[in-house]
């Protein structure tokens, strides 16, 4: 969920959020592992 909106992603897709937006990441699969990483560009706000 980002800024109150839920989005479902499939393998190979990516999600982007604006710095400061409240967000949640979780794996909905019961069988497949998920991985994610965070990239921060620029000074913190």
C-alpha cells in the first residue's frame, strides 16, 4: 500500500513511492519467496 492505495505486483514488476509517503510491502504468496530492496536518492527530507 502506498498513500492509501493498494497495488498488487507480479514477478518482475517494481513499485515506486515518493519519499515521505507511508507505505507497506508484504508477500501475498503462500509458496514463493519474495525479495525487495530500497534505493534512496538525494538528501533526506
